[in-house]
C-alpha cells in the first residue's frame, strides 16, 4: 500500500520497512511472512540553523528540522 501512496514520506517509510525486514531475515532467520510491525515512530533529530535574507541587509533565522524514523518488526513470539 505504501508503494502507491503519492506522499514523499510513504516512500521513506517503505524503504525503512524493507530494510527492517531484511535485517530480521539476515540476523534471526525469521521468514518474511511471519513478521509484523510492532512499533513505528518518528523522533526529533538535529535542527539545522539557516538564514533567510531580508530587507536592509538583515537576516532572519530559519530552522530546518529533521527527524529519525524507527521501525521495529517482530514475529509475535516471545
């Protein structure tokens, strides 16, 4: 479903989900069909401070915010 959504963030989430599935298969030998998303969230990350030119030689600060995306998959077995 993520593949067909028109949003930029959908492609980022899809890419991270594919990486999480590949990591689980490689590290723990879990089949792809058994995996489910147990957690997914975005946390605040570094903020880049940039300047925007304004009138009479002034500059206004502009904050470019970034985030960390965390995707946790599990097979449901403890």
